[in-house]
């Protein structure tokens, strides 16, 4: 049987397309067997992957259906809750409206009471201002009297000890001293109090420290620390004795005079 070259080409092409064994035989003959084997493996792996994807998709579809069902159930429950909340809010709002109306009435009443109270307070403040001005004036006069008395008494007791100085006050920025005097290489520094407690004793030493820091020219080689009091508390006497401070009253000395 004679077959033309063109017919043979068609037969071979048809066999290559339809007959896999023939295709592999031809591929092996021309050196493409390994490539074909790899293609076959890839096709098998691809088929497995497609199967796995299909299975995962089916499982995911099932999960999504369950999730959609859960979401629908939750949404139904939430709708019911929201309805209850709306009802509660409406009830609370109604109660609050009633309360606000009541509070508004009370506020109106309080405003009227406040107006009356403010008027009374203003009159009371005016009376208090007059009293305070009187008290401030009294305290100022009393303070001046105590300081003046202190200067006279301290001068007297110093003169009894043979020391004649003129006691006065010393006012400097950040330092205010009730009793101050100098005599050659001695300076006298002190406080005047109606009622002396431990705090007054401490102030004398604090004043001296401030003078040492800021105004050393007002100090001398020796210092006499003094506290004058109309009444001295027991703790003040004990503290003054411990710190070498001369504590005196109009009646006499409560501690010994020391020159440091």
C-alpha cells in the first residue's frame, strides 16, 4: 500500500493527538520522555490540588452557612435586646422628665431663698468687715505696744547688767527683727511676743542665719539672742535655755543672758 508523504504526516499528527502511548514513544525517541513524565506528574499534582481546593471550598461553604446562621440568630437576639433597651430608655426618660420638672421647681424656690440669703450675707459681711477692721487696728496697736514695751524692758534689764544700748527694730528685705542694737563688738537680736512658744525661739536663730547670708554687716563678733514675752510657755523656756537665748518678761529673766 503506497501512502503519500502528506497523508503520512496527517496520520502521525492524528496519532500524536489521540494516542498517549504513541505520543510517549515518540517523545522518548526524540529525548522528551523526562519532560513528558514531569508534565504527567504535574498534571496529577494539579488534579490533587484541584480536588483539595474543591473539598476546602465545600467545607468553607458549610462553615459560612453556619456563621450566617449564627449571625442571623445573634441579630435576632440583639433586635430583641434593642427593643427592650429602647423601652427602658423611654421609661427612664419619662421618669427623668418628671424629676427635672420637680428639680426646676426646687431651683426656683432655692433662687428665691438665695436672694434672701445673699441679702442677709451682704449685711453680715458689712458687719464682719467693721469688726475685722476694728480687730486689725487693735492687733496692730497691741503689736506696737508689745514691741515698745519689749524695747523698754530689755533696755532696763541690760542696764541692770551694766550694758547701756538703745533697742530698736530692724526691717530689711526678707528680714524683720523686733529687737536690734549694737554696742562695739556685740549685737543684740530678738523677738517680742505677747505669748512666746517654741516657734518664737526658733525664729531668732533663723533671723540670725538670714543676716549671716544676706546682711552680714549688721552682725558683730558677739551676739546676744533675746526673746521678750508677756507670757512664756514652758516649752519656750526649755528651748531658750537649751539654745542659749535670753528669755525675759517684765517681771524678770527666765533664762540666763549669754553672749556668744
